[in-house]
C-alpha cells in the first residue's frame, strides 16, 4: 500500500500526484473496477501492461490510479467534502500491476465534457515501486470525433517525459462489452 499521510494538505482540486496514492484499499490486484453494474453507460474493459521503454521489461507492482466522468460528461460526486478524490468524482479506482506488468480497468465509457471540444478521456497516474509518482497521458478513444490533430498538438511531448505512449485506445464490441488495450510505456 501507499503512504497513509503526506506532508501538507491533500484537499482541493490541484494537489500533488502522491495524494492519489494515500489510504489505498488493501489487497490491490491487477483489476481496477471503477463502476458498479448499475452505472448507466456502455460497459468497457481496457487491458494492458506497464512496461519499459524498450518494451521488454514489465513493471511489476506499479500502482495505477484512474478517474473519469459519468456518461453525461460530469465528475459526479457523492458529497461536498474538499477531499482530492471528491474533486475527481465518484468514478475512480486503483490497481497494482502483476508480475508481468498487467492491469485491467473495468468501467463504463466516459462521456465528453458538455459543450467542450476535448475528447472523452480517462485521467490516470502511476506510482512506481521506487515511490516516483506522475501523470500519464489520458486514455482517449480512437473513434472520438474530438480526437484530431489539435489534440495531438496539445500533447506535443508526452504529458510527462517519463511516459512515451499517446494513450489512444481502440474499443471493439465483444459480447456486450467494449474491449480495448493500452500498454503504458515508461521511459527508463
């Protein structure tokens, strides 16, 4: 598990990435379940590996944190607290990669921001076993009409220079679930 406290305050909308990894659920495995079965939206599973830049070394034991909007494009909250996770809404979760660097995210396909031009996305951060924590590029979807050259121009270099992939996931319907893959490639 991650630390139980950090110096300073982890409340408010713009806190340190390490704040996402305090007070984690116990016994995290490689599967993150963000939504309950009754959450409105198209069911989605994204599978992948966290691995080294050369693609040969899996990163075992990496913590992955993710959060996203509901199908209306809002970060739906349960309460009015100022806790950092409340700012991210109720649709968030964690997992820890297995010995082969594998992870899975089970959720719904998020909605795009209302009246916005940004593609629908899942925000994500990782914490490596050495304690380094950083944002990675958002998970975005290949068929999103807002995923165009202006989005990729905004990325410029990867969201964090330690992460090398662009986050694009192709979702394919399989037995009533949208299934996609993304390998998260970390610069060594």
